[in-house]
């Protein structure tokens, strides 16, 4: 059985993330959505909220599960027995940021990173932009799975 980890902070989960995970699932028997704690970011949604929202978004997707990455991704990949890491790319800037991490993860674990090019119709969606739009009262409901927009608004005090 092939298993891949699709890691990220998912703060918040977007339709672009969902697209990448579902396409990864078409290539692997199982995909673990790894919700990471990014030490360089201050999350809007706490890890428990992000896990709950992701589990709801993928509840109907057989072969997709959601787990917390408690520390180093390389350790998590080994722990779950993954044969690959899957990362979504919207453009060249994403690749530039992801390449060093992919090389480091391969160095630490021997596990390859598979890059999935995001759907061009969703390429404008980024978690940071979703938060910015919501922060200023704009609608983000069509950018995120059900329930996520409400959680973002509540976290911003705009519920």
C-alpha cells in the first residue's frame, strides 16, 4: 500500500488544498493530511480547529485521514510509513520555497517529494489572502470548504 503525507499549516484550509489532497489520493492508496505547527507563523486558528475543519472537509474521502504533525516532518513521515510527501504548487515562487524543504526531507528520510500543480482556477487562493479578505469583511465562503469561513470570521471577531 502506498501512503503519502500532504503537510501544511492549513490556516485556514482552502479549496486549493482540498484539490491537491484529492488529486494526491488518486496517485496513492492513502493520504495523510499532516497539520503542522509552523514555528515561524502565528496561526489564526488553533491546531485543534484546523484538524476538525480538515476532518470535516475530507469526511467523505475514502483513504484520506488528518493527523497533527507534532514536530519535524521527517520524523512524522517515518512514523506513518509514508513513501512520499506531496506538496501543491501554484507557481514558481511556491517551487522556490518548497525545493529546499523537499531536498532536506529527502536527505533526512530518503522520502521523495511529489509536486502537484494546483488547478489554475484556484491558483489565486492562498490561506494568507483568505485571512486578509476576511479581516476586512470580504466574503471568503467560495474560497474554502464548508464551515471554514465561519471559523475564520469567528477567530477574527467578525462572526
